[in-house]
C-alpha cells in the first residue's frame, strides 16, 4: 500500500578526530518528520556515478547545483540586518553545535554546516522505499561507493509517485514520504537548509550532530547500523550539549525525555518483527497470510495505544495511522531504531559520549560494526541482546 504521508502524527517541534574513521557513504537525505529520522547516505552521489537514466541524473545534479549556488556563509547571514531574529538565533545554534561536536564529542564535521541555503518550499525530495508483501526485506538499489541503499529519492514529485505506483503494481508494500534536507557527508560543503530551521532548538542540534556522525564514520553497506548509531550519537550528543555545554536545565530535561521516548518507540517497532517473521515462514497461502498479517498489524496498533503511548513523556508520538502500516513502513522505522538500548548501555560504561563513540569506531575499524558493539558490550559484562542482534542481521537483508 502506498502512503503519501508518515503513519504517525508527530506532536513535537519538530577537536581531535575519532580513530578508525571509515567514511564510505556521501549522500544523506533526512526526513522532515523528526520521529522517523533520516534516510541513508547515498542519493546525489549515487545518481552521478551509476547507470540511472540521464534525465534522473541531470535533474538531481541541477537541484544540487542550485542549492550550492544559492548558499551563503552562516556568519554572513547572521550579520545581515535583513535576517529575522529567529533565523539568526537558530543559525548561531547550528554553529555552536558544530563546534561542540568537533571539540567535545571528537567528531569530524569537515566543511559541513558552515553555510546556509534558503529553499522555496518545505520539502526538498520525495523518497520511495519498498518491501515484498510477505518478507521483512528491503527492496534495495545498488550504487557504487555506498553499496545497497533501501530507498530512491526524487526532486520531482510526480516521478516519485510514478515509481511508487510501479512498485506497488509489482506487489511491493510501498512507502512514499517527504524529506526536507540533505547532506553530502563531506563530498561538498553541505549547507544547513531553511527547511531544517523549522525544527525547535533541540531537534536542530540533534540533526547537526547526527549528520556529523555520518561524516565521521559510515561503514559501507551498513544502513541500519549507520542510522541507528547516528540516532544514538545525535540524541546523546544533544543531551550533553544542553546539559553540559549550555547548562540549560529545561532543554536538557526535554532532550533526555525525547531520547527515552525514542528508545521506547524502537522497542515497539521491534516487537512487531517476530510475529511477522513467523507468519512469513509459516507456509500459509497468500490469502491466509494477507489476512493474518493485517491482524498482526492491527494488534500492534492497539498495543501502541494501550501499552506504549502512556509511557511517552515528550508528547512527540500521539497516534498511528493504521491504514499505513505494512512491511515498508516497518522497515523504514527499524532503519533508525535498532539496538538503541545497547548503544545506551555502551554509553553508560564510558566516562562520556566521546569515549564511547571513539571506542566503538576503533573496535569496528573496517569490520562488522555490530560485532564490534557486541564485543564492547561483553567487555562491560552486560548481556548482549541476542534477539536484537539476530533481527539486525536478518531483517532487511536481500
């Protein structure tokens, strides 16, 4: 089923280098809806180096060129008397978060977030993702440099809708959603876009640190690790920024509440995986499987309302659009919510976030980052979540 909007109503507002750097992905589109995070790095560069149609390549390159041509240094925009005060304050916050990420968190920002570009609308691209109707497996598109990518982005929205319709006609569960910004992860001097400034200060700082995490460490072909890891670093980094960097008690508490909710949200997503996987392995007919799949999703939506909503403290997760729940929706969420509690355990076993991030990146090197996480957790004498590990390895694979 194709969904033109995310199935949740969001109640929110929206230095030394770390060792073991392995930057292999260079394009990132992230979602305008803050709860669902960002899409994996690869879009623009992949268009320019693959066998995509010439029209697709030219359109993407042209849109990127317009953004880079129109961008201005943040300091220049801040000093401009014509800049409204809200924009000025948010750009100063971006600048401070960038400095904090490098000097206090040990991340590598490269040339990102030094400039600002104003867009005409609130949506930069529409992004299509898909999954087979009876498999928890992404449909992926392969691109050089970054490997398999579980989405395809379009600057021209009619093209996105046509692609979604084509995939749906082939029998896929399809998810179509808007995105408002992008980053090239260091290949180009990524500006902060006006669409990102629609977020509140906490979400904006998290976005900056999340994106800089990708420029610091992005192992090829590990989309789920990359996004979940950046979710962890982005939110934990925002907490440290407001709690320690600014000593802002109110925003510190709000950021901590959102991080707790994010992990609760991840717990909900992962709870849906096991019954669906059991169903898809059951050997039932497609008709029977389709009916039972709907029952599982309906039951999950009910559990969200009765068990999970009362646990949220930040007011960001209010309701589910049951009609939008399917495999593509679920996988698009699991991309950002895998083993967040394990990342939190890792954090708690080190003096600060910079130490935890540095240890994980160094342990991973050019190898499997999930195995590196497991090894570090064993070293802390904390139990490894074997179920989450298995889901990370099996769900979403071709």
